[in-house]
């Protein structure tokens, strides 16, 4: 190995070490995100509160179990549908309880 090859070796090693460190940080961040999503999912699915999300066209993008069970249906029958398809007007009535929808 000649002198010029040795000069190239040190930066290459440093670059490889940075790449390993970046991959490790990314892996740790992805794992932390998975754990956070898992905790969120457990919280949302275990509450008796009705939780749902709508997109900018007022279509359901997600609903929790309490919400779809109260409507007497399944999640797949709600997600993707527009809120107007359910005739809620401005008040959402489920099991005799009134909920005000604010947009």
C-alpha cells in the first residue's frame, strides 16, 4: 500500500463510521416511533370515547372501536365514507347522547 492510498483510507474509514452511526440512529428512531404508535393505538382502541378523524373532504379516515360499535356497524363500513352519508347534521346522536360536530 502506498502513501496516497493511506491518505484516502482515513477519510473512507471516518465516512463509514458516520454512516454506521446514522443507520443506528435511524433504526432507534424507527423503533421509538413504532412503540409510540403502539401506545397510541392501545389508548385509542381501549377508550370508551368516540374517536374519529376526517380528511379535508370530510371523509372518515379512521374510527375507533367505540365509535363504530355505537353505530352498530364495522370500521370498514365507515372509513372512506363522507360524514354527510350518515345524516348527522350538526349534532351527532349515538346511544341517546348528543355530540356537537365542530369543523
